[in-house]
């Protein structure tokens, strides 16, 4: 249970940072922002693994992971915005 709460809380922070970096329409509310951050974390983690070969064996908490999560959330937000305008 604590894992889910931690993931949603970190997703909320990551999604809020991504929404602050990218202006324009974005999902409103805490839960959609948290899901944006969680999806961004998955995308950023996947891209980081493909590009740099890092995984959980290198440590669970890394500063680069936060930046990768924000980058992934920005990508997810841009895709959301492009799909919402069509």
C-alpha cells in the first residue's frame, strides 16, 4: 500500500513540475497530474535505460531519475496536447 502512495505522490510532484514547464492546456486536478507524472516516469525510465543502460541495480534513488521523469512527463504532456487538439 505504501508503494502505491509513494508512486502517486512522486508522480504528483513530477507531473506538477512538467505542467509548470509547459504552458497551455493540461489535465486538471491532482489525480490526472499524478497519472501524468507516473506515465512520464515510466517513459523517462524506459528512455534512460535504452540510452544509458542504467537500472535498479545502480540504486533506486538517483537525481538523473527525477530529471528523466520530468522529461518523460513533458513528452507525455505534449502527446496529450497534440491528441486533444485534433
